C-alpha cells in the first residue's frame, strides 16, 4: 500500500490591515528592535493570544506568519536607516540607534559616566578614532624621517667647486684683479 504525500496546510487567512495599523505595527517593531528584541521575540509578541500579549499589543494577536513579520521588520529597519541618515547599512544604523536610546536613558537617569562611554562607543563605530595599527605606522614613519634628518644634520657637508665653507671669503665674480676698475666702481 502506497502512502499518499501529506498535503500542505494552507496559510492562515489574515485579516486585512489598514495603512495606519500597519504603520503603527512597524513603529512598535522598531521600538522593540531598539530595545534589543530579536525575530523570535517579535514573533511571540505579534502572535501571543494570551491576555498579557493582548495587553502589551493593545489588541488581538496580529496573526502574522514569518514572511509577513520579516516584511514589517524590513520596513522598520528602512525607517531606522532613514532616521539615522547613514548609508552604512541596517546593522550599523540599528547599533547607533540603540546607543542613542541608551544614551538618552543614561542622561535621564543622571549616569553621566555611562553616557560618556556610550558616546565613546558610537565614535568608535563611526570610525572617528584612528586605529591603533594606523597610529603605529605613522609613528614608525615619523621616527624614520626624524632619524634621516638627524643623520643629514650630523654628516659633514660636501662642498661643490663654487661653494666655500662658512666664514671663508672667496673671489667674487666680476670683481676684477686688484687695482683694476670694475664697471661702475672706482679703483681704490
């Protein structure tokens, strides 16, 4: 007896949502992502039928499957990228936005040491501090240049045929022999 292949379950029907409701969901997902929520957290949040979930959501479950939730997540990420105004991608934008949220919370709590460390971390992400390797390379190049300049200053200078040593007076071109007149100068 041959087994029949199992039939795929049809997707759950979803109720159509208005543009305003979709926008509100995207904003809620954005807020949850800024608080560190991952996909599985968002999926549970969106589809939790318990009273707790309904209270948190402010209504009935959204009844979203994974692709529909990913679509909302991508929309939220696009908003985030636009708000952060950077072209470095979704991951960097998300990290910067999370740090902005933490910075605001630490300032409101009066924890300035944490706020400063968050700012330092943001500056590192944005590449505002030079990398240690780059600094080492610059220091080595500078040390090499200083050594070359010091060696050049210490080395005896090779004088060319028309040059004289400092303090030496040599013949001046066009001065003529002693007692001969030079154009424009009296003999004297």
